[in-house]
């Protein structure tokens, strides 16, 4: 999917994974108790800094901190825009 937003510098745009709707034991989790997902797919990347190129690329599945990034709504979809330093791991 092509996103018409180009992040600047070392920022990336991540599409968060859907929140869990039920537990492993089939207990349904209500909307008010769902936790914010900490996993998502990178959909756009910036150019990096002059002396520090970006490690992540579009399409990578990544883990990030619980409070990382800024919420962004574009074309009816939810995204997070964050610095690459906020990404903890590539899956």
C-alpha cells in the first residue's frame, strides 16, 4: 500500500496491529479494557540523518514502546509517527 505521506529525517510511520479481542482461554475483552498494541508494520520511512541512515524499511514488522509515537489519522486509518529510536525490535 502506498501512503502519500513522506516522514522527515529519522521518522517512520507505522500501522499498528489490531488489538486483541479475546484471550487464549476465549474470554472476550471489552473495548474499554483493550491495551494499545505494541506491534505494527512500517508503511513509510524518512531519509534518515546525514551521519545515521535508517535501519528499518517499508514492510518490516516492528515492536515499539507502549507510549511511543504520535497518533495520526489519515484517509480513515490509524497510524503512528515516531522516531526510529522508539522502535525496540524488528520481527
